[in-house]
């Protein structure tokens, strides 16, 4: 159900002030939906080089301007780049990174 909502959206608006990871932008990328989000280190890390509009956290005017201009992010190549970025995050990779962290920590 959530996937259908995200896939049918004009854009994902993610005005976070603090974020632990940033899964919603990845979900939007996987659905080919443009992302407008707060410019936070964790969001920049999650977004990577995929096309997204990042605005200063808490800047309502910048957020509104980004929403009004989101149409420039809806091209086929942008959607493909977003989907490719989302595919980089897998449960297997997460499990391997978590295991490696435990091994380093406990050694």
C-alpha cells in the first residue's frame, strides 16, 4: 500500500530536522518518485549522486521553491538514477556491514 502511494506521488517531501538513516528517500527512488528533502549529512549520504533537491533544514521558503520546481527531476534518466541508488542498499549489505562492525568492535 505504501509503495503504491509513494509511486503515485508527484514528489516525496522529506523536511526532516534530524534523521537516523533516511529510508523514505530510498523508497521514493525505488518507485521513481522525485525527492525534495532537508540538506542533512545523513540525507546527503543516502541520496549520494542520485538526483534530489536538498534544501536547508527549517528553510520553509527554500522548501516551497523546491516543491514548485520539482518537475525538473521527473525525467526518465533521473528516475533510473534514483532506482539504481536504491538498489545499492540491500539487507545483505546491511547485515555484512553490521557483522563487520561487531567483529571490529569485539576484536
